[in-house]
């Protein structure tokens, strides 16, 4: 078993050799938190279809549409590892999800293979297993039970990662992310909260661990109310620093009663009952030519 300090040492040592980590979807909430936490530890090549509000001096921004293979091929050149956060991040219509999360994901894996990038960290989602009941504790070996089209796309990404690991010898680390936020914001998130520093620690393990071929872990902190047996992550050296229980009293007192009974039954929450969730980061509308 590897300790947190082991991976910090590995990161410091390999920073001299590893010139670049590519982060797609860098303008999103998770990407923004991760960039902040990894600043100074790696040289970051950050990419998104949208412009970034702020680019740090250690970062190189490359704009790309990963649904276009030429763009995926261009941005994956000359990198050691890829953290593939790019894509459609909520439940929504098939067209948007297929382009970003199916075609885009396939493009990233194939572009990485062609460019000789062996290590991919694929942030999957708790929505890949969202139709398990909250009374059930699940681990990385359960079969998928996606709670919507978005969840299906994440199951696809995990399956694609398994294929590329077995067929092409790539090293794929799938993180079923709960909810990344500085603090948990509602009762459901007391079970799935993932603090930014724990996110960075688990991603660093995905980048640095020398014995990864294909792994699935849960991207959550050490939450008292967790629905996940995350022993596979602990086996790889993950030692989460935070627990959502520290915020439980405040969260529960502010929670409004009367939630959907079906959503309250399943781990995926409202994704189990809705057809569309407003995109928290919509793309800028193209200006019409006069």
C-alpha cells in the first residue's frame, strides 16, 4: 500500500520528467477545483470548448471541440497523462450527450492511443450506479445501474477504458465522482461529497501509481454517511482527509422537506426522475451574421 506522502514524492520527482498533464473540461467546476489544487505540481495543459476565465502562468490553454477527432488528436500530443473531464455534465437530450460523452470520449481514447499516451484518468460518475437504493452499500465490482442518459454515457466511458486497457495496454483509472464542492450543499451530498483536496489526491494517485492497468474507484471523501465501499481506492493508497459529517448539522437544518419520494429512494437522486437538467455551463451562443 502506498501512502499520501509516497505519491507527493513521486509527483515531485516526476515533475522534472513529466512536462504536461492534459485536463479537458478545464473550465468546468471540477476542472477549476482540480487546476487550483494541482498548480505548481505539474505543468498543466488545459483545454475546453469555452474560454477560461483565468489562466495561471503554469498553464497552457488550448481550445478544442473533442467531438472533432482532429481536435482530440491535436491536444493529446506531447502529454504524459490525460484527465478527461470534458463532456456534457448533466442529464439531457441524447444529441448533446452523444456528441460530447460518446463520440468525444471515443475520440480522446483513440487520440491518446495514436499519440502514445498510456495513462488516462477518466472521471466517471455516481450516476453510473444511480439506481442502487440508498440503503445499499456498493463497491467497484457491482454491475452498472445508470440513472439516465448521462449515467449511460459514463458506463460507456468505463467500458471503453476497459477495452483500451486490455486490447492496447493503456492504463486507465476511472473515478466515479460524487459531488465536488468546498462543502456539501444538501443531505444527499453528505453521502457523496468529494472535497477538492481529496479530488486532487485521488487524481494524483491515478497519474502516479506505478501498477495501474484498469481500475474503478469512487470519488468521495471519507464520509460517515457514504454509500460506497471504497476499499479499492484505499488499496491504491487513497487516504481522504475530509468527512461531510463536519457539515451535517447545518445541512440537515437547512434542508427543505417534501422531496420526490422516488428520488429520495435512490442514490442518483433527481436524475432518477427527470429527463433534463439545466446545463450549469452552457456554451456561448454563436452570433448570427448580419
